[in-house]
C-alpha cells in the first residue's frame, strides 16, 4: 500500500513538477490550497506525511502548521516544510519540530530525496528486497528473513528490480546473478554508480559462479554466497552489513 502524502500548497503555486515526481515514485498524492480546509482534510485523510509549502511568506501557512502540531488527530503526522529563498521566519517553523525543512531553490528530486529520508527514519524495521527468477526460492528467502525481524519484498521479474529500489528505498538487496533480461551484475552496477544508492549493501547469489571469480572481477560487490545459501550465514551477513551501514 503506497504511502499517502498531503501537499498543502501556497496560494498561486501548483507544485505540479513535485506532484508528478512523487507520484512516479509510487506515493499516493493529494493536494489542497492553504486554508483552514486543509486542516479538515488532514484530519480526514490521515496521511503518512504532510508537505507544507509556505512559499516566500505565509501567515496562513504558519497558522496551519501550528494547528497541525496541536490537534490530536494530526500532531503525530510527519511534516516537511518548503519555503522560498530568504525566508525570514525559519525559527518560527523549526520551533514546531518538523521532520524536514527545505529552503530556496529545491528541485523535485531534492524533495523526493527528503521525503524518502523521512520515511526511512520512521521505519522501525529494516527493509530488504530479494530478487530471483525462482519464485520458490524467493518465497523461502523472504519468509526466513521476515521471521528474523525484517520487512521483505520479493521480486521474480528482474526488470522490476531497479524500479522497486527507487520505489521502496530498501536498506539492503539480495539478488541472484544469472537471471533472464536483467542480471544481478547489471542491477549492482547501476545502483552502485548512482549517487543515492552507491552505499546500499548488495549481496549476490549464484549457483553457477564461484566466490573467487566474483572477488577478482567485481570489487563493488559487498558480499557473495553460493545458492542455495546457508541461512544462518546469510542472516549473520545481513545483520553485519546493516550494522556497518548504520
């Protein structure tokens, strides 16, 4: 189920580019202009996150922020505040302990990055994506990993792996190497070459390729195991990599 985001926009701003970018990452977006109706909608919708766009000045926006943080129905909802360049009332915003604050010439990608940071910080359990074209193995791995306190997402179509990472923002990936369409090598190379996911731990699995070959050819690999993996060893390595990542 996608995370729900309510965007409260400053009068005259459409935020279309931000809306479209967030929607492309799988978020469920609702939009309303700054007014007291926005508070009613927040109470009714109970979104997972509110993005409050204050623009360059907004007394109404500050009043909405104050009400959202005081009302029992909304005070636990995370809020990301956007302001224009030269915003003079930053202290008035920060006193409400908002979860995120972006000022000035922020881009839609910058907003997405901040939104994902807020959701990841709130997550109580680490999230792991498992990629393999064998549905039986995916079911077994996700079941065993979930039983050890992790949220898991199983993917049997390797062409969906990259999109799933950008949509789900996992803490670790476990992927087979030899798969139809998109190999585990390709998935690893693409993610490790990106600014956002270069430090994402990736464990590679294969029944056909040896550990020595992987170590010699691919320095970017965090860890390699033969298939089927020994679960105790796999779980220990997952814990080690996630602890190291922080």
